[in-house]
C-alpha cells in the first residue's frame, strides 16, 4: 500500500462527541461514566467508529491524547466472551505501558462479564503467565519480546486473533523491535484488523503499514499542537483516593488563594466536592453541563464579583471561561487528555501575575504526569501535603499580618477601653484575650495529619525490610541447626542416652491403672495433659 493510497482524514477542527451520544456499548458507557469521562478526545471520536467498522487504522496522535481508550473500546465491543480463544493482541514498547493499558482496558470492561485481559512482559515469571493464559484469556497486552516467547512455546495461539494493535509504534521501532513486530504480524490469520498508533510517522512505520495493512486503511492525523505551558508553578501530590478532598482543603488553607479553579472529570464529582467544600465553610460553586444557562450565568457572576471564591468545573463546562485574577488551579482529577491539562493551568498566571497549579495523583496516575512532562517539556515538582502544624502556622501568620495592618491604619482608642474594662472585670490578661481572638479566627482545629501515598509506601517498605530480616534470621537458624545435627557431639554417647531417658517417659513408667508411677519426671506437666489420651489407648 502506497502512502498516497491511505485514506487520510485531517482533523483540524473536530466536533466534541459525548460518550452518551456515541454508538459505544451501553455497558462500556456505564464504566466510562464511573471513570469520570464525559466527552471523547479527538483521537477517540475519530478512531472508535472506524475500528468498530473493522477497518485497518493508522492513528497519528501525541502521547497522552487518550489512544488507549481509542483502541480498547472497539476491541471490547468485537470480542466474543463465549469464545475462550485469544482474539486480540496489543503490543506496547515497555512493560509499564503494557500494565497501564491492560488496567485501563479492564476498567472499560467492568460490566462486560466473561472477558479476560492479561498483560505479559519480560521480568515477570513466565510460568505464572503460562498458567494465566490457560484460563481462557481473550485479550493479551504485552511487549513484543515476551509475546514472541509465548508464541514459540505455543502458549499463545494466534489462530483466532481478529485484531492486533501496535501502540506507540515509533517507540517500539526506536527500541529495535521491528523484527519481533513483523514476526508477530506474520503469525496472524489472513483475515484480521491491524491498528497502528504512533506520535510520528517515520519511514519504517510507513513500510510496515504498506506491507501489513489493507488498501482501505484509514489514516487519522491529529493536528500536532504546540502544547506550551504558561509561566505557572506546577506541583503534584501523591495521595490516597479517599484523602483527596482533605488534601484540597488543606492546600486551600495553606496557600489561601483569593480565587481558585478546581477541575474534576465528572459532573457527579463536581456536585459532591462542591457540597462538601461548602459544608466545610468555603465559598464554592459548581459548574457543569447539566446546569441551565440561567444557573450558569449566576455562578459565573458570583465568581467574577468575588462572592464565589472557588469554582469547581468539568473541562467541557469550563470552555470559554475567562476570569482574571485566578491565583491557583487544582486538578482534583488528572485530566484524560494532556491538552486539557494545558488548558486548565492556562487559566492562572495571566498578565504577568503569579499562578500555581496543584495536581492530585493517585497510584499509577504518576505515569500520566510523566507523559505531561514529556510532551509539554515541563517539570512538575513533587510536594508533600501540608501538616496540621504547617496550616496552623500559615493561618496564624495571615491573621496576625491583617491585625498589624489594622493597628497601623486605624484608630483603636475605643476598642482599647473596651478591652481594658473586660480585663479588669474578668481577671484575665491582654495576652489571654489576644490568644482567644486568634483561636476564634483560626476556625476548626486540625487534629491529626492524614497519611499520604508516601506514608503508605514507606510503611510497606519498612514492613518488607522487617520480613526480610526475619527470613534471614530463620535461614541462619535453620543452617545452624542442620549443621549441628551433622556434627558429633563432644559428649559421650552414654551421657546423651541418659539425658534422653530423663526427658522421656517410657511405657513402663505408667501403671496398669493409667496413672504415673511415683517417679520424678522432668516433663510431668506435659504428661498430665496427654494422660487421658493414654488411658483411652489402653
């Protein structure tokens, strides 16, 4: 197939398609809703319909644009759960990407019972993978080398594979996997679908497409936008999912931005977080697609005039928002598309003013942070969540600074008389009064620190070291005991026999009635316990 024969679909301006309005299986829609995705990314809206039709596809899009869902959803819709044979293979350049892609695919297949997805990669026990492959796996996500290894062992049978995907194809070629990829492609049945996704289209990629893809293959080229990050200080926090709300509240209290934007991936999360932050005493309001135009205008008016200090929104609802003076952007959820990340943090740090962005990262989402840094050529700094002591110090500093401003700028003569009178009446000091006023202004007491992902990782590491130490001690003890049994004792054999007799009660030491004879026995307590059993036997 010549390059000129590829059906090219340029997507300079792609209409946003909501998952609810797409031809995607309802079970997948349900899983997608729970994952927090409302609208498809450009590569998803273009690739999913083409793959569902069964056509070969050559998708050109940058890293972090949602390619995994673009091929995972069509695969899940075409796999037959009643057929236990292997039906789809996804090749990835690294084991990290293979694990990540397999995990995402399982999430989309949450309500599609009977479909099994297995990641296979080097560095993991191959026998464990072989046992898993025997349990009727329909989709394998793996690195080329390990997939080839299973093919040689006949533990992966390619006879019924209907779809193969080459993810990050340019990276696989750069890593020297071309021969392995071609070996896998040549082992497939004649009738199958080949989907290739790559950020760039070097000559070797086009050679593979010409050789292994059909003439009607569709080339989807996403416009390569220059994703530049504005001058914003970017931080991320590794946190446990259940602590995200508490972390946002602490960051708000610590940095105290006058106007903030919080981005969530779902309308449900916008509503929940808004309700909870309002309950904590913050001036917050939510914005998403289910609001009427009147409600939307009311929320935006409040955000502009300052009566709403925190605006919580989805990416779709936040389009067109242009409010100056946003001091901080919080990514409560890591965005699905890197482009969304750029748009989000671009709301702060405008017109030469300082801006900050804070991203909450849960578990393997750290890989998405690395993708953002790679594509945008930026660096996010890892930070630890402020402790209770940090927040108390920050709050008190801000309050006392305001108090000093009032002392310098206003006449406090009348207030001083009131304070003096109260001090005389109640027998308290001015210092006591000041401390009480400060405590009142500080608000609710923060009682304890929340554990972060670092805390759990450190705890796990410590536990592993303790277990390793115990295992080492046990091995040393077993080695010593074994060695002792193999050596002759320096004591005489007759002496050893005498000791054994002392520690053992022979049958002749038991009377006919089952009671012990009047004889000093070293293990008397033990025999008292077993005596009833001895009686039964007799």
